[in-house]
């Protein structure tokens, strides 16, 4: 079989067998969804009561307001988690290629870990890890 000349432009007809079957499949899915939604809304019960409108989570009936304020240490722990999660990502990627990086890569990673340890010590001394209300005693 001879290759096509460089000037030949190949175009696909919008009604190729693959595209036509995909279009028919999508149409059938949309029609099936429409029929199912219509039948369930037509046959389903329509009795509303305060008991049905109440939220229900894992067998526990809610009491009080669902809106409450998280304490500030919660957010600090979340930020610490993100920081040390990213640190783990960098250390893992360095560990994969540490032989190729040599001493220069080792020194850079040592500096990176040292900065993170110093920042952790700083946060610790400032009371960022204390869960006592009002800061340090």
C-alpha cells in the first residue's frame, strides 16, 4: 500500500460508524434517565412532614445548631499537617533520586530539613502547639 501524498487532507465525516453509534448511545442514556426520573416522580409518595424534613446522619438525630465554631488550634493542626505533608513529598522525591544528586543534593535536603525543624521549634516555643485556651501559662 502506498502512503498518501503530503497534500492530502483527511477529513472525518460527522456520520462515521463510530460517531453515529456514540451519538445513539448518548441519546439512549439521556432518554432512559428522563424516563426514570419521570416514573419515580410520578409514582413516588408526596407526603411531607417535619420528621421527613429533619436531617439524619448515621442514626444520630441532630440536637442544637449544626453551625459551631472550630477552635483556632484545629486550624493550626491542619496547617501543620499540610506543611509536613509537603515536606514528606519533597523528601520522598529526593530519596528516589538521591544517588544521582550526589553531595550537592544531600546538602540541599539537609538545609531544607534544618529550616523545617527550626520553624517547628519556633512555633513550639511561641505556643503554637499548646491546646490551652489563652496561650502559654
